[in-house]
C-alpha cells in the first residue's frame, strides 16, 4: 500500500515514474520497513545526518587532488591535517535536532547519556 501511494506522488511531481525506486524498495523491504516505524523526527535525523559521508568526502577530496604520494607517512600526515581542518566545523546542531532528541529520549532513554 505504501509503495502504491508513493508511485502516485512521484508521478505528480513529474520526476520519474518511481518503478526503479519501488523495485529497489521491494527487494530490500525487510531493511527499509523498520526505518519507517520510527517517528518522523527520528527518520529525518537519520537520513539528514550525513556527518560520516561528509567527512569521507573531505578526505577523498584531499587525497584525490594530491595524486600520488611518496609514502604512507605522507598520506597519514595529509589526512591528519584534513581531519584537523574538518574538526573546526563539527559540533553544530541542526534545528531539527531538538525534536529528534526528544523522540530518541522517549524511545531509547535508557541508552542515552544524562
């Protein structure tokens, strides 16, 4: 039912007919459906929190622009400097975090630090 209603929304948007997306969702439904059981605030926090992907992108960018490096030590130093620069941007909360954290507290309060 959920996949059928999604198809009409995709068609209305004119993006695509959603067949490939729906085929992918159907084949992986056991992995997708637990995600949909969470409240919307938690789902948004999960799929918009891409800190790891952003960090990986920054590290790949640094290594890609340098081409070949003379040694593993040179690569390690370069990654260390990239991490140090990336760390400057860490720590900010998104505006959606407060409602998401409230939902995390309700569902997983025993696992969260005080």
